[in-house]
């Protein structure tokens, strides 16, 4: 174990369990079938950090994701990702490209959403934009549920969702990610697009 650690650095379990202890969250170590899961409560919201693997037949790709169900007050949806990184996503149904009053951010990110003014209000926060920009890989969006084969959300409940390729083990980036989710959820309340209520969804 010492040799492996010296070559590859601390494991996911080591880093994620330390972050859970630092933030006051809960970490459940992974096993042969699934990776570890960290849960952290910010007010009534539960933020879940885990990994999942997609098989392409000849190989497989692992992703790190963060999710937080919330009560979506007005059906606001958005998608924010680095220009070029997720270029294959293209335009989403009902989504329009949006530019905010920050030219540098506009150059670095594609912003799409179904309510231009609300998205501009959401991103009218320098700290939020900084936290987004700190993530080298980022796809941040609001999704309506987990799809056919996973968690189905009640009416009016959606989730804040982040994904990046690989197992994220950078302690600073992971802590920034929890800050990003906490601030984004609070901003959604401030712009009157979310309730602070418990969404009663367990991921």
C-alpha cells in the first residue's frame, strides 16, 4: 500500500473521507461494485458526491458527479460548461445561448438556459463565477430527474448537477465544488427560483 501511495498519491477513500471530516459530512467507502459516496447537508439540501462508470464496450470511462435535489419554484433550467470542452453537447431543446456582463466569463463558458434574465441574475455574483472558473472541467446544470433507470423525482423537484471526467481527488477543487453547490442553491432562492424546503428525495 505504501508503494502504491507513493506512486499514485492518496486514494479516493482517503481524500474524500478527510473532506467529509473537515466539512462535517458523511463518507461511505466504496467496494468492488461501486465507488465511495459522500453526503453533506447545507440547510435542507443534501449534496451527494460520487462516481459512476460508463462502458463503451472496449473500454470504460469513470466520471465524478455531484448532485443536489431541490424544489424548483419556476421550472428554471440551465447548463454551463467550458467552451470547447463539451462542444458535442450542442443546443438543448428550449435553451438559448446567453451572455452576461462579464466578457472573460463569456469567452470561457457556454451558458444556456430557458430564462435569460434569471440566468443573468444567478450569475451576477463574482464569487459564484470564480467558483465555476476554478473547475478545470465542468458541466453544471439543472436536470429534471435521474432518468428511466434511476431515481424518479416528485413533481416540482429537480436537481443541481455537476459532472467531470475521471475521479476527482484534488482536495481544494472538491471543497470548492461543495462551496459552488451551496452558493448556487442559495442564489436560486435569492432569485426566487427555488424553495429552501427539503425536497424529500434520497439519492
